C-alpha cells in the first residue's frame, strides 16, 4: 500500500479535507462509522465540492441539510 509520500499532492489535500468534513459530521452527532460511510458513498460529490473550493465546514453543513 502506498504511503503518504507516494500520493499525489492533490489527493493528499483531498484526503485531509475529507478528514475535516468527517470530524465536523461527528461533532454534529454522527458516529465515526456513519461519517466515514457517508463520505465513501458520496465520494464523487465530496470530490467535486473540494475542487470547486467549498470549505469542509460548508460541505458538512450542506450534507447535514440534505439528510
């Protein structure tokens, strides 16, 4: 398995961004497992939002409002 040094810088940034979203979803009441599963299920949407410049806070807020 590749380590962080082998990952593309954009992918590293996306993973860190998703980690921040995950923390915010957990703070809002989701379990860690629920937050991870949701991010995995909606990976394409989260990736699009990352590249469009949405902050983790905005993405988490939008996710919570859509549920």
